[in-house]
C-alpha cells in the first residue's frame, strides 16, 4: 500500500479510541466527567447529535513547504469514511475493516483526534482523566487549567499514551502536550488557535509549535447537520 504523506505524524499522534470499559461511577469519576463535559460543551458538543457529515483536510505546513494533506469525509451515524490523499482514494466502513481499510483507519483516527479532541474527552471512556490543576502552559506561558488524559496500556492503535490538555476559564482548549507512552518528557506541544464555528461546533484550525515555522492545520472543513 502506498505510504501516506505525513505518515510519521500518524505514528506519532494516534489515540486509543476503540475500547470501552463498563464500571460503576464513583464520586471521582463523576467529577472528571463534569470537567470533560464542560470542555466538550464549550466546543459545541450539544450540537453533535444532529451531525450527519464531517469533512476536512488534515495537513502540515513547514517553513515554505505547504502540505497537500489527507482529505476525509465521515458519516458518524453509520461510521463510514471516505479518504483521498494524492491519487489514492479509499471508502470503507469502520464496522467492517479489512487490511487496507485498517491501515487507512489508523490515519483517520489520528486526524479525527486532532480535529475533535474536545469530544474525544467524552467519547474515550477507557481513558483515565486527572483532576484539573492550574499550571503554566508550555508554549504561551499562560496560567491555564490542565487535565491529563491517559490511555490504557492495552487496546487501540497506540496504547499507553498521555495528553496534557490546557484550557481557559471558558473551557476552550488553548494548548496540549502529547507524551508518547506516558513518558515524563513531552513528545510534542502545540497551540489550539484560530477557532472557527461550523454549525455550532467550534474547531481550532491551527496547531503551531513553540519554535520553527510549523503548523498542523485544517482546511475545507464543513459540518453538515440533519
């Protein structure tokens, strides 16, 4: 199968989004859910129930080089996906993955996670979420609230990873740090900026590093409601 452009990004930033565990909620869990729900709702999660189609292009621009990226169309109600990257086009159902679709799905999970991470905080019920605390953000050095989402050691595409999520008083995400395998040292830190509203769902279009001209960004974004 032809390697994807930006495949190293896919290897670096993948989330464990498939497994779920059922447990009896306790007081700590309820407190955690209140925080993640506030973050999700600040980004328009109450409108997600009406979403029929999500379209976007995921790309990375470096210095003067503009990435061509991967384009996606996702129909979340039946979980079907269309991908176009260069001359490659794939259509598949996430409910029935063959070997080709499984490779494409790794890229889809990565790119969707970047696009909709405020909602992933609610969707990824297998993950552990810390209590919030006030800290200095890694890039803009602002005083922000931070929670850490940690994925279990088994299941998903890249188990054991952790993300530090920095959000403001309005519960909008402003930065994050990815820590591969829950390493103490950051693997990647990025901003969340240039928020735009798509039928009530707020998406950060640009994600920049703290040094160098590097921007992971989204183009051709559209959210279709029923």
